[in-house]
């Protein structure tokens, strides 16, 4: 039986391996670190639960739902408290609830009358037809005006990408915005008429998609997939070189200081773009992987703080708050973690998860933890009325956190497609190619598993995995 190598045991690699194994394909999953899950990391300490990467999964596709069922996690799924549906955006130095209806939009204090009129005019703004790739900022200002960019979209971009709207590409970072304009001539018209098509496809827009986690946090998903894969997962194992052969691919592997080789029919790279740039790949024609080092990954620090309920003036009865740059705060936003799910804080306490750094303030992310705790507490004091010292604090620093789909990102995607064509049996999948959210990476994994399955069917039966000393 032909075997597949998967490099990287984040959620993309784990999901791909899980489905290939279920279909009867032997897999080996190579992970350089000592744990699976990538940015997903849940810990419990002192009665608190802290999430250091994503906090929820968006159920945007039936593939996400099916993975939870197939992994046997349906009974452990946890949906947010219905009372925690509110989302806040900071303006005038305080969190203001985002409107949930057209009437709410026209009565909210979040936007001035001028911004509201700009939204009313949006259906009459002619669509751009010259083919120019716009940044998010250019697109939003053209269709909705500067205030909407400064006080809404900038906050969203900071919360999702930790990015800069003046650099992020509409067709790559927020492709559905451009698609709505191209097809319907208007974002508002597209939201109305496009909803029917999404329903037919079984898809849900990200701003309306249900969110969920698990009883022990998001890490339950990668940990469960690892259990299902068993010995197919090899931790502390770095793939140093890929060599294309007439029969498939040879991997040079370093595992706990020992060198070895492994033979596979196909290879899926599910790691990061910057590690891909360092990968040595030998094929019949030269491949330029060094350009992937250009993909920007800004640093981000996740700061989790616990407080006594009586020490926080704000009710924190929603998902969390996003903060635009123009408001002048250091944190990018805060998730009200213990309001979303039970057992995230001891009784009578709150867990607040804030993020620092990104493209907005990259230098702040690498500050010593005590300084990060202090600046986060100061912002929360002003925004949420926090007083007193935290009863819990924990911080994780990601030197390179989230790939930025900036203007011009299409050349990297085109290069990946070109390499796949020149080097049959080598596939790329993950957050650097198919979207940065957990749901995006799960869908990416399902699709690449199908592609690899079709590729293997087209190949002669000639290869078993075989490791020999280097």
C-alpha cells in the first residue's frame, strides 16, 4: 500500500492524516516539536482555563461539523452561552455593543450620522472593474468611507489577522468582499442575495457562523486526532530534505539526534511558510522555495488574566471587544473567555484573554511578561473598569504568529500551484495557503486529503514505507 508523509502536526496535518488513514492510506505525520496542535494550546491551572491561540472554531462548513463527529467529539462539544452573543467595539474609550439588526445600526452610538449615510449610499457606489488589487483600506474607504474603516474594519482586521488594513489584500485576506462587489455590485445587496447561495452550498458566513469549543478546551481536538493516529505521529522529528525519486519521495529525517530516511509515495507540507522557505527539496528541476520567507508573520502575545467578578465593572456578557488603532490602546482586543463557556474560571471570577502586538505594535509583543501584564491591566482598567490585582496571569509569545495575506499574496499561491505541477506528489495545505481560521484549515485539510487520494489512485502500486539509516 502506498504511503503518505505529512509534515507538520497542526490541525491541518492532523486532519489530513486522520482522513487519509480512515480511507486506508498509510500515513506518517512528522512534527518537529514535542506536541501536536500548533497554535492551539489549552491549559488549566489554579481553577482557570487559558487558550493561547484560537478560542473557538467557526462552523462555516459541513466539513467542520463532520470532523467533530468522525473524531468522536460530538458529545464533548460546547456551544457558547446564548447570553454571550454580544460583541463590542471600542469608541470614545469604552466598549459599545455592535448592532445586530438594521434598526440597531441606525440607532447605535458606534457610528456618526455621516457614517450611517455612507452605508445607505453603498448600494449606489459603482463597482471597480479595472482589475486592480486593492488593500482592505482602499476597498472600504471607496465603498463605505474613512470612518467605517477607522472605527470598525481596522478593529476587525486587528482581531482576525493582527494585521494592517492598508497592507492586507481584499481578494486574498477577505475574498468574499471582492466577490460580493463583483457579482452583485454592492456589499449590502450581496449580503441579502448571497445568503441564499450559501444556504444551498451548506456554508455559513463567518460573521454568522456558530462558534464552539470542547469541554477541556480546543486542544481536545488535536489531542483526540493524535490518539486516533497512534504510532503514525512522530514528535521531535524534523524533515531536513525532500528528494524526488522515480518511485516517489525520499525524506531525510532527524529524530532526537538520529538521522534516518523514509520512502513515501507522496508528501503533504502542512507547516509554516517560513519553515517551507528553509526546506531543501531536490527534484528534476530547481524549485525556488526561499521566496516564501517573504511572507510576513507578525509577533503576537496572548495575555490571559483572571479577576474577581467584583473587581470588573463591565458585565462582560458577550464574546469580547475589538479595539481600533485610533482609540490609542495597546491591546488589540479582549475575549471574555469565561462568559463564553463554563469552567473557564473559578466561581465568582472572570477570565479575560487579550492580545498584544501584531502589525499595529510589533515591538510590544516581545516585552517581558510582567510588562505585558501591566499594560494589559492598564487598558482593561480604562475599558472594563478593572481594579485590583489579577488572581491569575499567564502569557504566551508567538514570534511569528499569523501569515499576512498582503497585497500581492497571489504570487505565493501561484508559486505553490506551479510547484505542485512540476513536482507530482508534493502538496501544500494550511493557513499560509487556504485561509487562517481553524475552519479554513480544516476545510483545506479535507480537500488536500481528497486530492492526495486521487493522486495515489493514479499511481502504480510499487511502494511501501521503508526507513533505512542515512
